[in-house]
């Protein structure tokens, strides 16, 4: 079991296709197939289930993938520590969809220009899945909106460091049928279009609507995968949605919808306390330069 075999396994596990993995890695398909077979023999475990020429990870494969990503991540850290002042290698960044849309364009250009020997990979997910991936070393860092506890303190795992960067003003968008409502206190029902569970903005909206609708009333939630889909749900007349004002400015707003202020939330960059690299340091500096919070 060597670094190359682990990298091949990781790519095949992500693509679930020998053909796509071979193209991505620049290798012939027979080489990929042989490497996976040898790895399975060495581990004495079936990593993939092959059905009708399709691949899916076996339960053992899913477990091994978690460790594979950790090992590859540590190997990357080890290489970087030998060159402590030069940003090199790959920095795996996760981000909320909203932050990617409204905050990252200029910082990522600046990172690319100032760190030509480093590569930044990007994935978008809600806050809780992003935090889980950082804790599992599948991501080096992530832009999230950490939840706030009842005492007003930020809730963050002890093993994570975090840096506040952006203050987001949240708005609740109401459908045409609720155009007479001009105050959050006047909302008596709560049908919401939102991202899947794990999204901090969804949690904020659900808590707000539950309070407005009264005790005992269920909040009906339509899960969607994008802010465009959220606005489409609102335009249909059946749902409300909550999103940052910075994102709303980027979208085409349907006519007749009502927008109400709904509080604020802070976006933070989080990373494992034991993780450090010149690339992360440079990214932190660039993001701080673009922050709308006082240093």
C-alpha cells in the first residue's frame, strides 16, 4: 500500500468509474483496474461492489476512504513543512454556497496570482457537513457560519481554530400572497424553502418562523440545492426563504416579492488547530484583506 495506490483509490471512489478515473489521472484503464485489484488483495477486503458494469463503494471501502483521505492529507502537510515559507501543494477549501457566490471571486484570484505553485480545490456544502470534513482531514479549511448558543457564544469544536471574516445581513423573502406583511411579527405560518439539514441559515430561519407561528405548529420545509431554486419556490407562492442580502443582490428577483430584514450571521474560516501550511497562511491573509469586519 503506497501513496500512488491510495491516490488512485481516492479518485476511483470519487468518480465511481474506472474510465473517468483513468482520464482524470492520465493513466490507462487497465492500470487503474490492476492497482485497485492489488490494493484489495493486499488489504484482503473488497473495496468496491461491481454491478452491471457500475461501481459503488462497499462498506469496507467507505471506511477505508476516510483513512485514505487522512493519510493523503498528512502526506501533503509533511511535504509542505519542508518548505515553510513557500505556498505549494494543494489546499482543500470548503465553503457555503452563499460565500462562494458573493465573497470568493476576488480573494481566489488574488490567491492564484500570489501562490502560483499552490493549487486550491473547492467544494460547497452546508456548514455542518463542512465542519465534519475539516475534522476528518478531508478538507484543510472551510468558510462556514458557526451556530451561536443561547448564551450568545460561538459554538465550535475545541479542535478547530476560527477567524471571523464576513458579516452577512440576512433577509426573509416572502411570496406575493404575503405582500401585506411588513413586519416579522405579522407572520403566522411557516413554509420554508431551504438547503438540506446542516445549514446554519436554515436553522436560523426555522427557529424564527417557529417563534412567529406559535408553539405546536410544524414548519414545512422544501429542501432545494441552490438559491435560484429557493427563489423559484417563493415565486410559486407556497414558500418563504432566507438568504444573505449579498446573495440576493446577485440574483434576478421576481416581481411582487417582499423582502424583510431577518438578523445577521458571521462567516468564519475554520481549520484544525494542529494544521498549518504557508498556503493556509496566505489564504487567511487574503481573506482578511477582503473582510468586512474590523480587524
